[in-house]
């Protein structure tokens, strides 16, 4: 009897130890995930981590004093002044007579992989100075854009800084980041880029509700299944099916309704401060946008066969060097194809997890910009036609080189001159 009791006692101790170990691993794993993975993924993963610091309302902002040669397709100098903005040092108070313009936006405005003087805010400043002549105090165009920012960030940034900078005009351009995917409240931190509330919800979910042991176990099983699959294309299709399932339960970082509210808020804020606002609409690469625009429209018209045919041009870009960085369009295109033909095999090997996947085309979100411009009687500079006519200026799905930035500046210059009342004797060439 004593031996049985001893055996049972040993088994009980072993069971308690096992359960305690699992619970310790679970608790430690959840905390480590939130502290380590969140820190690595929450800021822009494509940028050097040291470019950004945390911000309680914006989630992150640029680090003052950052100065480094960096880039993805091209190495460029990125420097951040003491105001936390890209470019040379600026005084918070403007010089007498100088016309100040704030250019808000995301990486398209910021100048991703172009030198700071090539980005359209600086190109715009040169055009404006040339247009007003040597005798005028001149213009100061401040690049207030930040990579990864959405229209939410633009509204919050203006709420905090419009009164500080006291500009004579503001230009606003947000699009691509509004359309990025983000899970409702259960996302990995890499997909949470919209609001601190969503960010806090991700913390609560991963710390209190999401099992670390179960997640890691499922990941190991998935890797084991992948090893049993044939190489190359079969593995891509298997992983792609998983991503498409995940895609179907995601939503944009900024929904169309939220975007409308954000832009209306920006317009109201500028109106309250008496500052002219210019809305700017920028496109994505035309070779990528056209098939998706067409496929989406045909799918909405209940024409799945037409949607599938419309994607043929997109899939023909399989060897294009333009598509080596993102899974944006391939996962979206395959999702459209799967919805059009349930059960069909997908044919595009994606390259990344869906942290940079878009749910809508630039045209759809630019139409929201047009709505706000009409409602508030605001000028809008739409660079879609000018840039789409020159696909060679794009070096990925949405970013353009110095030639593209020069085109945007040329379109903006006469509008800025008009709203600021600073038109001079020289002319500005427009397209």
C-alpha cells in the first residue's frame, strides 16, 4: 500500500511539475512575445528601427537628430531635424514675410528612397521661390510626412502641431497606408498601425487570451506539413491559401468611413485656424492598379469570369522586378480570383506575410478625397493622370523617383501660389 501511495505521490508531483512548467512557459512566452516581438514589429519594419521613437498618441514619430545613409532600392541620406521632421534644420517660428507650407503625408510625400531635396516638398519650395522672384522673402515648405502614417496620424499630428507651426497653407496626401490590412482586435503587432486603442487591444489579446504554447505548437505543425509538400510552387500555393483565409477576416487600417471622418476633421481644423488646405491624390503603379481596378469592378457587377480575365494582365507581371518586395497585390489578386472561382488553384507565389497587403485600390480611396474636397470647397491636386502616364518613374508599387516628385511639385505650385496669394511675375510650368 505504501508503495502505491509513493507511486501516486510521485505521479502527482510529476503532474504538478509538468502543469507548472507549462503554465510558466505559457506566461513567460506571452510576456516575451508582447515585449520582444511587439518592439521589433510595431514600428516600420522596412525602415531602420532607430529612425523612430514611441509616441503616446501617434504610436511612433521620427527621432530628432537621426542621420544615416539607408534605403531599399537606392541608398540615400535620411536626416531628421530637431523638430522631428525630415530635412535641414528649421526654426519653429518663421522669418518675417516668409510663406510657410506644411506638407503632410506618408512615405510617398516623405520621399522613400529619394534624397531629401528630390522629395516633392523640397522641389515645390524651389519652384515657388522661382515663381515669386528674387526680391520676395520666399517660401518655406516643411516636409511633415512620416513613413507609415495614415490619415489618422495626419489628423492627430495637425491637432498637436498646426498652432505651433502657424503655416500659410497645408497640403495633405494619405492613401496607401490607409488601405493596409489590420485585424480587428486580435492582430499581431506588425499589423496594428492605426490607433493606440487598437495597439492596446493587441496587447490585451496576446497577453491575456492568445495561447503562446498553442500558437507555437501550431507553427511547428505547419512547418512539418510544409516540409512534406513538394518544393517551390506547391509550397507557395499552400502558404498562399493560408494567407487568403487570414485576409478574409482582416479590415483596412483605416476604413473608408474612418478616412472620410479623418479628412473632414483635417479640413475643419484648418478652417478653424484660417489656414488654406490643399488635398493631394497620388496613385499606385498603373501596371498594378489597372487590372485590380477592373477585376474589382467586374466582381462587384457579379461578373466573376470577367474579374478572372481582368487579372490575366496582372499575373503576366510575374517576372517584373517591380514586385520583389511586397505581397500587396498578389494576395489581393488571388483573393479576388478565389472569390470569383471558389476552389480554384491560385497561381501567384507571394513573398511576405500580409502586413503590407492592401484591401482596396488607390482610386477608391482617392474618390473619398474628392468627396471631402467637394463638400468643403477645397482645391485638390490629382497627380494620378500625370504619374500614371509615366510608369517608368515608379520603382515599386507606389513609390516614385525624383522625376515623379518633380511632376507632383509642378502640379502643386500654381495651386499653392493661388491659395497663399503669393503669385509673382515668373510663371510656373504645369502639366
